[in-house]
């Protein structure tokens, strides 16, 4: 088995060297049918090589290692590999040892639900890698990951390398597809998809999200396609059948802090949609992060079949020791009056002051918590308090959302 795989890997490396000289030749030669055929055959060989490697490891578990500061190209390509490997009953864990430093990368992971794990250094000492049949390097060759020490200590073989950086390590994986001329690993793995290693299905949410992540990865490694080559455009054209433009747009809005992302994540998780209204309570948040509520509402209203989003949470001001329920409404429905809607939903306080109001397409509300306000050291009480407000606010909103006795005329 050992000797078979090293022969196999030698073949792969020879094939790789061939391919590189081919692509250099391609630059010099005028394009023609012969070259096109030759190039297609080479891709076919690569796909076959990967297919055979996956087949050999059917039913196993693999560790996919990313660089310490994973970028969208790495993250999306690793996810694609994981989905392809699932076709062969191979379970992959995608891990990195550093941090997701860029807001945009945090956004990508959160908003697409990208299955990646951060392996912290302290915990790594006690990690049992014996569950893995091998490791996989995507968009790197191990030189940019602290996890490689761990892999070496555990004698975990490197099974697969898919990358577009120049050749760095001298190991012999069972399968390598290292294309130094390629602009993005996302382009390489998209070609695997097109070759049939996994048929994307636009009715599968995970496929849509992965295609969106790949589009982002491809764009970010090609400077928004400005440095893209023909193969990148072809890959992007293929992904355009599946990716979600609104989701990509949300990922690209990079100025959001981690706290804001947390709130958007909670709003996505907690939202309930009824009659085209999306309603989400996000729990407690710090005063400094209160702007996350309208941003979450902005995001939820972009969902297909949603015309109005309401997001609310309990904002805690540590200095003042006060708490207040803050909510935001966003709507695309020009016939819905946010001011009227919020006044109708929440009414006014004892002195006749409304809890909120609005303008065209947007509104907000603030409900002081009075006697119940302030930090409590009993977490159970804190939870109960949230549940009480959450239930009450939902109830008031749903009274208007419910068409049976809808006092607000929205059309
Ligand atoms: Mn890359």
C-alpha cells in the first residue's frame, strides 16, 4: 500500500511537472484545437486522480488544514473539498490555528455558515489526531500553518494538496494539484465541480452558500476579477448559476465589527417569517453595539419573500446601569407605513408618549425596562427577563402581521 501510494504520488508529480511546461508552451504557441484538447485532457487526468484518491479513502475522516490567517479563497475551496469528499463518505474537519482577522472573512464564515474550526494552540497539545486517516492542504502547502507540527508529530500523512502558490514543500501526497499559474484555488475546485465530482443543486441551501463563498474567494484572489484569466471567468460563469448575489453583497459590506456580526448571526438564527414579515429577537447586547440592530434589520429584509424585518434586543448600558429594549423596522413595501405600524404595535406609555415611530421604509422603538432594568447575577433571571420581553414584543407584532385581524392596511 505504501509503495503503491508513493508510485502514485510520483506519477502525480510527473503529471504536474508536465502540466506546468504545457502551460508555458501554451503561452508561446498560438491557441489551437490541439492545445485545447491537451489542456482538457490534463484537467480530466487531475479529476480522475482526485476521484481515485477519494475512492481509496472512502468512509474515512480527514483533517483539512488552512493557513493561520485563512482568506476567502482558502475557506471556500476547503468547504468545496469537504462537500466533494462527502460524496465518498469521507468526513472532513476544516481547521486553522490563527485568527480570522478581517471583518469580511468573519462575515463570510458567519453568513454562509461555513464549517471551519479554530484550533487554539493550548488545546492542540491534547488533540487526538488518530481519528484522521490523513490531512489535506488547501490553498497552502503547510508552510503557513502552525498545525503542521501537530500533523508531523502524529505522523498523519498528507493525502491531498490543492494550491496555486509556488512549490514549497518536498512531501509526496497521494494527490497534488498545484497550479502555480492559477489565480485562485477557488477556480481549481470549481473546475472539479464542473467535471462532475459534485453536482451543485440550486435547491440545496448549502450548495448555494458554498457557490457564493467560492465566488467571493475567486473575486478576492483576482482583485475583483480584474486580474482574472479566462479560466477564472469560466469558473465564475459556472458559479453564477448558483450563487446568491444578496448574500455576497452582505459579505462584501466589510465595515461591520465582530459584535455586529454576532447580532446579525443571532437575528438570522432566531428569525421567524410570517406573511413576508421577518421578526427576530437577538437577546442582550452592549450599548456600544446597539447599531447592530438596524444593521441586522437591513440584512434580514434582503431575504427573498421578506418585505419587512423587525429586529430587537435588550441594550445594556453598564455605566448607567440601565436597560432598554431597542428595535428596528425595515421595509421594502412602500404601502406599509413604519410610523403607523410601530405606534399601532407598541402604543404609548402612561404619559402618552409613543414607544417609537418611523419614516419612509424605516422605523424604530425604545421601551424602557424600568424596575426590571439592570444587571442581575442570576443567569436564570436574566433568561426569564429576556423571554418575557421577547414573547410580549412578538405577540404585539404578530397581532398586526396576522391577516385575520389586521388593522393596518398594507395594500
Ligand atoms: Mn489563494
